[in-house]
């Protein structure tokens, strides 16, 4: 009876172990969802620094104007650039708050999504809001060493999910085989006794 429970637990553990990589690889990505992505570079900055919001190619209609609204402390005095989509529908928007002004800013982008080639042009609005948190450091001076040598220029979040470790797959397969073997041995012993 104990062997049966151990075998059942082994099978459940093996099944869960093998299912984790497949669940992790179902995370949203460009190829999975088919939608262009948006990245906010440096969502938390000091008042003298600059943040960027980057839209991938195909997010907006090519060459279309994008309405940008900024809400937050002294929002009418922040420095911004980038309100027209490029020829491929991408957009790079730069944001720099007023020196010494701390707070949370919401930047809202409203444009048109590219439409499929149909008999009639269809305008589909596309909106995105980015939140940028700004702290005041008082001095507004750049540090002597802005970035370490060899540091990556893009500080976007790492893509997670995708390819599972081969060791995890081999370990899960071995656990599944071991559990199946225990169940088979237990069943054959019962059939010999009974």
C-alpha cells in the first residue's frame, strides 16, 4: 500500500515538473501573441534624468501622428519628444521632468493601429499609458561614471520563459520513468500473489 502511494506521488511530481517549462514558455512574447510590444526604459528616474517609451514596429499606423498627454507635477513644463510614428509604425518617446520636481507621471499615448488591407480603410484607436516615477536628488548632476564598462545600453526587462533547461527535462523524464516502473513492479507483484 505504501509503495502505491509513493508511486502515485512520484508520478504527480514528475508530471508537475514537466509541466512547469511549458507553462513558463506560454508567457506573452512577440511570436506568441502576434502583437508589437512596448518597453519603458527607466520607469524610475531622478529629476535630471531622461526616460524613454519605445513602441515596436507595427504598433501604430506608419507615419501617423500620436497624441501624447502627460499628467503629473508641473506636467506642462516637462521636456518631451517623439509624437509621430516612424515609417514602420514604431515610436520612440523621450521624457525628462523639470529639474528638482519629484512625483509620479502618467504618459498616455493615443494613435491609430495599422489596419488590414480591406476595401475600406478602418481606423482603430490604440491607447497605451506608461507610469514614470521621478525622485529628486537636489543636485541634478550626472555621476562621474554613468555606466560600468561593458554594461548593456538597454535596460529593458529580460524576456522570461521560453526554452527550459535540458537538465530539467531529463530529470523530469527520469522521474516519470521511475514512477511508471514502480507502478508496474507493484502491479506485477500483486498479480503473482493473488
